[in-house]
C-alpha cells in the first residue's frame, strides 16, 4: 500500500463527503488542517493546523482518519474545544477524578455512534454499545471510586482483572478498554491482548454442551407451542436469541430450500444459515411456520422502542422461566460443534454464524483440533 496514494484517497473521500478538513504531511509527521474556530473568538473561522504527533505511516494515516472524523463530529455538534486538542493535554486531561472518567466515556460514546467506519445500523450500534461497551465502562467507574478515581493504566488493569481468566467477558472487556485507551491516547501494556485473551467457551464448559438427544428431549418440556418454535429454530439453525425474530422464514414453505436469511439489522448483519440437522425441521414442527400468520411469541421487536439486547434477554428469561436445562447459547454452541463433526469448512460455519473465522477458531478450537487430528490419524491408518 503506497502512503502517498492512501493519503490522497483519504483526502479525496473527505472532500466527497463535504468535510473541509484535510490530513497533511509535514516532514515525518501528520497534521490536520482546515477551517477551525479561533481560540480567542470561537465564532470566527480560519484555516488552522492541529499537530497529531503521528508518524507518516499507513497506521498513522488510519489513526489520523479516525481523528479527523471525530473532530468533524465535534464541530458539527458544537462540542469542539481547543483545550482537548493538544496531544499532551488530551492524554492527561482525564486523570483527575471520576467526573473526568465519565467525561472520557461520554466523548468516546459520541465518537462510537458517529464513526462512519462502523455499521450503518443504528439499532445494531445501540445493541453493541449496551452489551459490549457499557457494562465494562460501568465496572471501570465503580472500581475507580474504590481506587482514588484515577484514570490510568492501573485502573484499566484492575478492571480487566476483575473478570475471570479465559472468559468471554474478560476478552470483551479487554477489547472495550483498548478502544477507550486508544481514544484518550493512553498506552496499555504491550501484552494487553495476551492478558485479556479468553474468548469463547470457558474450560469448565468444554465437555458440557448438550447432546442431540438432550436437545430433542428438552423440546418437550416447553408448554407453549410458540416458544417451542423459537427453541426449534435456535437448535436447528444455531441462531442468536434475537435473530429468531429478524429472519426470513419463508424458506420453510413447501418446496423451498430451507435456508434461512438473517436480516441485516441484526448484530452482525445479513447472513444465510443452513439447517443442521435438516430432519429437525419436521421434528420440531418448523414447517408450521408456513401456515401460521403469527407463529412466534408476541414480544416487542420495534427497534425504535427496544434493542436487540432486550429482545435476546427476553428469550433467555423465558428459558429460565420454563426451568430448561439448556440455555439459548448452549443451542448455538451445539450447532457449531455439530458442523465441525459433520466436516463443514470452518470458513463456511463462521459465515453462517455471523462472525469471523478468527473468533470461530478461538471459540471452538478444542473441537476443531480434535477433528483435524482425527482426520490425520484416519489418513495414516488408511495408508497401512
């Protein structure tokens, strides 16, 4: 990737969006330049520069592009303040007390919801913020109260360490805090990824996923036919809780292909899912979905008044209300492991689940490793 070409492309894209700010190279450093409010008279606008302290590298360009997008948002929302745009001041301005911690999170939230690089789905962004960011920021604020309210590397480490090792929560906390640290220019330990790693199933869950027979038997414990359909869809297609209510079920009609399309307003966007096992469509009476105009439970799915997270929570609550021995995510994990045993390529399984191959491999590496080793053993034995 050529640095000069990339710089030109970014500035041309900014111009096409109507943004008058530009990234410029001065020596081996990057600056922002364009019409900005004057420090002594904010109502007066003139061309000015902001030093970013970034090197003239592709990575530096990516950071500069994010910064210029956020600066533009601050101007658009009348929140631009010169005191926040000195690198040293910005890095140190959050280190005083709890109010400044809240201020940092508030400003990061504005950046998060208006970052053009993120999904265009407002519902998806809201769900992502509420589930993947807000809980960890709240815990950080709580820990800060117990630790002199200082927003430092130590606070980030204490917040991360409050979650169990090798847990999904710890991994997500690490990702969330890393994003905040990047925003406030706070350097975290070089091994931050390693100490926050642990996405996926906890070791204790490794051998405890429900068997197919257990999944089938649990279905009969659900007294409400509509919730039986929810359960059946999740078991057969490995759907997330909320995805059941945001997918095209017309594929279940007679003579259709039985391939479900998950709508783009869900957590990870549009994707298609095949049934594993296909015979469960009839076993769980999913074919009834074609004859019933309102087959699923009547819960609020209007994303202007609720969130994907709330819809998903409603499903989990119903499973607990029925005292089922299987959780919604047990069904999803079991579906994934089933595709591994069947021999479906990991890239295809990951795409159907709506996440990356890297996440898929991390989460299900035990079973993937076992499958690959078994294939190698089988090949070796066949050569004898």
